[in-house]
C-alpha cells in the first residue's frame, strides 16, 4: 500500500500530513499565528496518537510565526517527550521560525534537527 496524505488549510496556513510505513511527515507552510495556531496544535495531537515510530514536523515553508504558534510547538514537543521522543522538528530555511526560536530562547525545548 502507498503513502496516505491528508491536507488541512486555513486561509494562509496549510498542514499536509503524509504517512508512509512507520514514518509520518507533517509539513506546515504559510503563516502560523494566533488565528490558526490551534490547527497546528490539533495536528500535533493527532500525530501523537498515531503509531508511527518516526514523526517529522517540517517548518521549512513557514513564512511567519508568532509566539502563540511557538507555544503550540513547545507544548507539542513536551507531549512527544512524555510519549517517547518520536518527534523531530526541521526548520529548514525558514528565517521567521529560526528568528523567533532564537529570540525566545526555546532551542532546548524543541527537538530540532538539521
């Protein structure tokens, strides 16, 4: 059986989830702010409930992020730490996410890769 794909959109924000075997890729793109951070949080909760052994949150295509969304990331990371550390977050070339993570000093609270 091939990979399964789910897409959720909210105005300027999209979350695409791809399941392939034991891996789950959650790819966020666009702008994440107080108006749609809850959607990101719901996707992380949904991901934490799946049986994938590896879960990657790809934030490389995020153009804007505010502190509400950053808190959703920190909360999601905490949930996954309690559930076996299956989550890794990839920031890619997203200057917005890199900047806010560094500004708020939460690098140690997020399972950053790459």
